[in-house]
C-alpha cells in the first residue's frame, strides 16, 4: 500500500460548499439504504449492499478530503480502487424486473439503460482518476476529483432512484 502524507492547503475552504453538498447526499444515501435493506432479498439485496459499500467509501473519502490533519493519499487511492471495482459489477445487479419494493430503482433504469450504463462507466472513470491523482500526491487534485466523482453518483441517484417520498 502506498501512503503519502500531504499537508492541507489553507485555500481548500472554497471547496467546502461542494463537499458539504456531496456529504449530505452521501448521508441521505446511507440512511435510506439502512432502512430499505430490512426486507430485501436476492439480487435487490446484493445491489443494495453494493450501493451501501459505495456510500460508506464516499463518506470515508469525504472525511479524508476534509481532514484537518495530514492527508492519507494511500487510503484515498485504496477507496477509489474499491469504488472502481464495484462500478465494474453493479450493473449486473439490475436485471429487468428487479424494481419491486423494497428496491429504490426507478423503471427509467431499464427504459434508458444506455444512460444508466454510461453513468456507471463514468463512475468507473472518475474513481480511476481519483486513485491516480491520489497516488501522485496531488491533494488539491484529489479534492476536485472527489467532487467530480460525487457528481456522478448524484446524477445517477437523481435520474434513476426513487425519492424518499415516493
């Protein structure tokens, strides 16, 4: 495992609005996942577990990016690789007809599969970039790339996940 220590740049405060938004999205994802998992079985449970893993990784990344102390680039790279690995397999956990409760998947996933699949590919690319940037030791780049990865997650959830009140 590569571990690089980088001192935080005091100018990182301008990234806080983005990080707060990404952080709130992640908290909502995780809290919703915990509630929904109660009755899930089969492929729906498997994908919910995968998504929960993604959410936990993003939450940990957020805390690493916002850390007031030294930054652990090796841990960021490790988490990014885990997200990339999940992004390679999560699409297979969305077979047609697997959107019955407690699934939070919208029928639009299967109606616009190319867009959904494209967002999974984008997650793969963005997480790979995050890992590369972390291994290079570029902390400011890690912050920017974390935001880009978070936008990919948010885009998918906005278009393809039921709102909590539905």
